[in-house]
């Protein structure tokens, strides 16, 4: 079974730039992955997938303004 993190991992390894919840939700939706009913549910699932990629070592947290979490490839 393919997880949200698996779908996101493919995008992270091919696309440069910072990764935040908004970008992750857009990539998941573009891939046709159901990400919950409503923005709040989608954001929650995207954050979970981003944290999983961080735990796998595919992303690292970078400093960002406003207390939001932003990731990039190491």
C-alpha cells in the first residue's frame, strides 16, 4: 500500500526547493491522493507525511519566519 509519505517522497527526490504543508498538499492532490475532507484535514495529513520524510532522512527542518515548519532536502 502506498502512503502519503511514499507519494511525497517521489516528489521530494525530483523537485528542488523548500517543502511546507501547502506545497505538500498541492503535490498530494495533483497526484490524485485523497487528503481528507477540508483544508484542516489535508494540512494534518501533509504535516504527518513531511515528518515521516524527515524521520527517514529525506528532509531536514530549516529556519523559517512566523513559527511555521519548512523542510528541504539535506
